[in-house]
């Protein structure tokens, strides 16, 4: 299942992408789809099962990409 992670900062997206690549995922940095909103405009598409332990302060949300629609899987709670 493809998943999309959105971020508050571009740096957060780069770090998340690097982490997934080091775990063998074929993660891709890309612009956030129009149907989703994100603070920095950059997202990461990935296939590894999402682990909430990966949620740093820059992670905004994670969505499942399902045939042109997006289902919210995780939303980072602001402190």
C-alpha cells in the first residue's frame, strides 16, 4: 500500500525520506497532492508499513493513497 507523509518543514521531509531509504524502501520526495494540504509543500510517498515511532516534530500527517483518494492514517498532535 502506498502512503503519503506530509511535513511542516522541507527539512523534515528530507530526513524522513533518508530514514526510509536506509530501511530499503523506494521512497520518493514529491509535491503534496492538491487534495491534501501541507505546510511545506513537500511529501514522501513510501510503501513500508508506517510506524508511529517515526513521527518527529516535523511530521504533519500520514495518508493511505487509495485509487485517487487519501485516507488519514496518522495525524501528529501539536503540543
